[in-house]
C-alpha cells in the first residue's frame, strides 16, 4: 500500500482488521469472530457487485435486453 499515496495516507501505511459479525439488539449485541475464508467470500461478492453495477444500470435502457446481471 505504500505505492498508493492516497490509500497509504488514509490508512497510515498499515491495514489491520479483525473480521467480526454483529447480531442481536442495540442493547445486547452479539459479536462473533469470523474466519478469514468468510471474509474472502464477502469481499469477492462485494467486488462482483461493484463491477456489475454499471451493467445493471444501463440494462433497462438497452433495446431487447432482458438479462439480469
């Protein structure tokens, strides 16, 4: 990340995170640590949704397009 000045500046040159899931009520939250593989799947899904978003936005405008991205 040191080669990306904006990201390096925002993160302070380091990225440290602990993946957790939070459920329950606001008064009684339940915090559960997640495995790295669960986080990897979620990040992959996030990337996929981000990259397909432009296609989802223009699909209704394309003549004869009934495909759902």
